[in-house]
């Protein structure tokens, strides 16, 4: 990983971000579809369970908290059961300060998604999007002022639900600007002049097209549209998210930067924009310049789109993702947690048998190559899990590894018999094995079945444990000793 960014991971936990805007309750009804209704040509969803989580600016709060940073949220709820549920969920977020203002004249916004087989079938919205009363706008402004005074960055999550009126926006942006605090806006609608003075806007491609009334097909089009908004609306910069084409940062005073999206399965883009603005804001609050902050945000977005629902990413996942970026640019076989889960799910849908082996693989030698060949012969797709640098040091001592995890991942991924490479930092790969549930578990014959980590679990569901023959005369320890001489 880039050492400059790596040193800022700890700083993220000290970031303070004010999150202000529209909050809603995201409700997910999960089930299965086995037939079509006889009453109409629609699927019948057999309900199996329900989950609820914070949406809108609430999901921004969740993202900030998951990074270990501190958030101060200002939002409006109704005097109803969904409002009470939002309050309970918000209080669970570690390190958060909660300012939920009650509006007795409107219901709490609720989005309900019906999901089967990992896909959304229907979404229903219950909400009142009329502007807040002048008295409530004044309450929001006072609470926002206090939050800004205690924070290092501000996020405005505008979903057009009536909280961020033009007067509220003007007050917040002016106060933050006077304090020297950056303001990041997840915008809505076509009139971006409402956000005049903001540091950064984060529209997606369609939102950018609507607001600028310009085409946004390619990078040049996106840059031109963003420049028009920057100049016409008095905005500092635009970060345009482009789905499978990554994201483009267009600063008002320097050259644009385009980042490619991470190569991974996309399961659900719900809340990905919240993750981008949250990670960018926390990074700015911790001292990263904007150009570097969006690198972290791009990696974080790549993690959450591999999950179902309005998901978040934590420091562990983000650090792991950044560690894999360099290796992934050289081989799409190298996958972080959520991408690996998606790949395994795809292979299973294709009816393929999955094999798993693990190790440090510090200095790759013919014995390792032979292990991969034998392992690949037991399955259709082979996953190799590598110990991270930190876990290698615990196992082998301070002088190891000789090659860092990115180099080791690249070398193993280059082998034709290997289909996926991932990293794990735990003492053993037991948790990873339980998540993947491989059909075959392969280790060298210097182990016995009883000493292979995960063997009992794999055999419990009918999987096979295979001990590969050792290639005589080859070992990493011996190779390093010869090099030392």
C-alpha cells in the first residue's frame, strides 16, 4: 500500500464529521419466489425475514462510524414508530452524537425494498417531501451550527425531502466556510446553484447530466459538464461517480483525475454514493488532500457494491482493499473479501467444484508449483489464501516475509492452476474456510488430516481433505538459508 495513505488510516479514527440532511428508515423484506400469482402476472414473495437500517444521511452516519471516526448527525424525524426506530438505530452507532429533531406534522420517511435471490423486486416509499416550517428550519440551523463548530468536515445528504431548503443550505455552507471546514454535498435535483460555496459535490453520471443539461457519455463530456457547474454555480469541485467506469474528480483549479472501478461482482449499488461521500469527508477531516481522499473512497465503493443492501465498509476491509489494489492492477485473480464471496457464489451457480489451499508462499519454489498442480486436479476452481505480512511475521519471525503480500499475491496469481488469490490476517484460515465452504481442502503431506485446519468442518458436509505429495529437496527455509550463505 502507498505509505502516505497507510499512515493516515489511524488518523481516520480521529476524524470528526457533521452529517446533516434527510434521514429515512430502510426496510428490507427478504423471501423467496416460487410461483406467479394467479390473480395477476406478478411474482408471489414468500416472506422469510426482515431487516431495518438507517438510510439517507443515516447511512452516511453508519459509514463514518464503521471507519472508527466520530459523526455528529442532524436530521428530522416524525413522531411515529419509524422515527423511534431510527433513534434506536442511531444510538447504536459508536462515537456518534445524535440530534434528531421531531416534526409532528410529517411522517418519518420509510423506504421498503422486497428482495428475493439477492435481487430487489419492488421498492415502496412512504414520505412527505414538503419543506420544513420556518420554525423547524431554524432548529436545524442551530443544531447544524453546533455540529460544524465541533467537526472537521461537513456532509450534506440532500434527498429532496424538505430538510435542506435553500435558506438552510445557505446558512450551513456560509458558517462552515467561515470556520474553514470543507462541505461535501450529495446533491439532488437540477439546480446546483443552491449549493454555492460548497467544497465538493458528488453527483452520479445521470445527476450530472440533468444538472448541467450536457451529455456525460465519456470522460471529456463529464469534465466539460462538471466545469460548467463549477463555473456557473460557484462550487469548488465535482466528483462524478460513473458506475462501472469508476469516478472522475474535476477540481476547479487543477487537472481532472479519473479512477477506474475495482474489478469485482456488483450485487447492490444501494448506498454506494453514501460510502463515497463519507470516506472522502473522513479522509479530508483526517488531513488527506482531496486527490488522495478519493482513492480511499473509490476502494471503499468497490467493497460495498459487493454486498447486499445499504452496506458499509470498515477500516479492516478498506486497508485490505488498498493492499490489494496494486496486485489487482496486475491480476484480476486477486480478490478482497466481498469480491471473493461474489466469485464463489458465481462458481457455485455454475456447478463448479471449489478447492482451497493456504500458506505463506514467501519464496515460490517447485514444491509450491507441484502443490498447486495437485490441488487444481481435485477441483474446477482453486482458491489460494495467503498469510498477510503481519501474520507471516508472527509465524516465521521478524525477518520474514522476504517478499511483501502484494508481491506474493502477484506471483501466486500468475500460476495457471490458480483461479483466485486472497489474503487473511488471522492465525489460521478457519474463518475463511467456513465462509467459502470448499469442496476440497488441500495441504502438503507433511500434515496429517487431523492437523489440517478446517478439515473437520469440510468433512462435516461431505467435502474432501487431500494431502498433496511433497516435492523432495525444496523448502522456503532452505532456499533462504542458501541465499544467506
